C-alpha cells in the first residue's frame, strides 16, 4: 500500500495512461499518407505498407541507437529515407512531420482522465513524464501540469532514474516524495521504484504483472538506502484513475 503521508507531488505518464495511443498513431499514419500521396505517391504507398514501414523504422533505429529517445529525429529520418529511396522530394520532410504531429496531438482522453486530473491537481503539483512526444498544450491539458518533461527534449527517458529525478526537481521535492503513475510495468513502475519513488500501475486491461515480483534484486549495488526502502514496498495496481482517486476519499 502507498505511504500517502509521504506524497508531495505526482508525476504522470501520458500515452496509454491518460489516452489510448495506438488508435491515435494509426490515424496519424493514415493522415500523413493521404497528405503525401498527391506529392510523393510512391513514398505514400510505401508508408502505407506496415511491414515495410516497420522494417525501415528498425533500420533507422539500428543506424541511430543514440537517438532512440528522440522520436522527432527518428520520424523525420524515416521520412527522408523513404522519400530519397523513391526519388521524391525530400524537402517535404518537415511539412510531412507537422502533418503527422497535428494528428498525433488530437487525442481522446479516457473517461476517467479529466476528473482524475482535476482531483489530483487540487492536491498536488503535477509533472508530465513521457517517453512520447505529445504536446500538452496542443492536447489541451497544459494547464493541469506544473511541468512537462519528455525524453525527446531531456535526452534520456524512462526507466532512467535521471528522468524521474528531474521530475522531482521540477517541483522542488525529493524523489521519495513523488508518486509516479503510469501504464508500463517496466518503464513506469520499476523505473520509478528504482528511482526512489512510489508507483501506481494503471492496468486497464487487467493483465497479470509481466515482470518478476522481486524487482529489488535488480537494484544496482550502489543504490541509495532511500531507493532500497521503496523498492521493497509493493507498488499499487489499479484498473482506472477513478479507483486511484477514491483511495484518498477512503483515507482515515
């Protein structure tokens, strides 16, 4: 169970925590292809073939492993290579990327997201902490957050402890005073625990815990005692953000 008394701030994942991401990405891919087709039809057809697109993406990642955190760079390089391969205008890259991002930032929130944000913001400073590249202001949620950190701009992402610690620093608290909320067991939950935070796993589909229970065994030997303290505590699992906020109502 969480130590509610220690919580002074909350960090939140975005994709698949506040909104479902894959329908958004699929729609953005289609919008990009439709935009490209009159100007670069061969590239549009190439990108519409998912196995081909994914194979090129994996090649870009293999060639640029140091840019894994930078989704903008990876996306624009994929577009550049696709256009170049088909001898079409590579000057379209930046405009094409903006078409994709415009659709990528048009999200449909989970039903519980906005009420939970209202509830949590009224009690704690909130920090967005995402490996994705959503723009909080374009999404329409910027006013909820004291700060927003993305792997793309920070230089590393979850589960790197530096990323979690930056979230704590952004609101002037210590890591053990932050509760991190996210949907990914490895990146969000174990990452936050290893960084010395408490963690909530938003498990909307009701999956079994996919990792080892003894996450403390994976802790680096030189970890701080405060980190060890929170690693041996169980994270909290909830099926919705509503379930999480109700825990505060049930506190004595």
